[in-house]
């Protein structure tokens, strides 16, 4: 697709964030301007979308994402998301989105109680969100995964609601690496502008540096489609 000229996507850094620079690079490779945002600043600087990147914000004290949820930047993100701004939470960012109640459920320790790092196959369940519209429903993609608190849990009625409303965006394919209920790897809000997932699309955006792909080792760039998707959603808005 043609890049959206002038699109600005904010990437928030919290104490303990690890993947903000990777997320910013993914934004630039997609064709947008990456805007660095600081957790203590409530000004989102007029960005068009926001990425909450992975890491271990505040050392995962209390619960993963529990302290970051109260950052001044998150107050602005909640307001912006409720107004329709696209927001993507990756790994720790997903955890923060659940803590901020922008997404339902919660993230707990992996069922095997170990950190896991692997190339993970996912099935795209919903290709109509702000962050997935350039995929096809049923498409299988490969995205790096690295987490310790990656098990998505929710009450059965919440899970049924997510399924019934088409808000399960990704499922783990082949093997569930953390025990997440119903193999759920990512979900969205009802409007489809807020998406959270455990695997790291920003680590699969550039040939030679990502997971294995159809063209060979490290050739996978499935993650870039998340970022081109949000540009397409901004163009059509």
C-alpha cells in the first residue's frame, strides 16, 4: 500500500520497557513517523495512533502492567482509545491494556512457570481491526514470542463474549506456549481500534532479522503488516 504521508504513531516508553526502539523502527519501515512518548507526560503530541511496546514495566512489580496503568500517559491513551484512536499493546503493552480495562481479562504466569522464547505460528481470526486489516482471516503467520506472564485468562462468560463478537484476533497455532484460555494470543475491543497480543510483531518486520519465512531462515516479515494495517485504517477513517 502507499504510505500515509504525515502519519505519526507514538511509542510509549515506561521504566523497564525493552522494545520501544524496535517498535519505532517497525513504524518507520511501514512508512510513518515514529514519535517517542514518555510515560510521565500526558501529552500524546497529536499522534494518530499509539503503540505500547513490550518489556517489563516497573519490573512487573505487583502484577505485569499494574503500575504502568496509572502513568499520566495512560490516562491520555484511555481517553484517546475511547475516542477511536488505534492502540496496539504488545506483550507488556497487552498486559497494560488489560490493567487499564481497555481490554478484558488478565495475564498471569505461564502454566509451565517458565520464560518462553520461540518463533510462534498464529492464526489470524479477525482481519477487520485497525491493526489487522491487511491480513486475511484464517491466514497463518509467524511472529516471535517471548514472555513469562503470557497466559491470558478470563471468566467463561467473557471468553464466550469475545468469541461471539469476533474479538479474538489471534490464536496460537500448533502449540499453546503459555496455557492461554482457548489458545487466545490476541484480542480487540468491541470497536476494533484497540488490539493486544502476546507475540512481538516488531521483531518480524525486516528480512534478515526476523523469524523463518517462506523464503528461508530469518526471512519472515509478517509483523510489518500490523503497522501497514494501521496506516490503511487511518487513510480510510
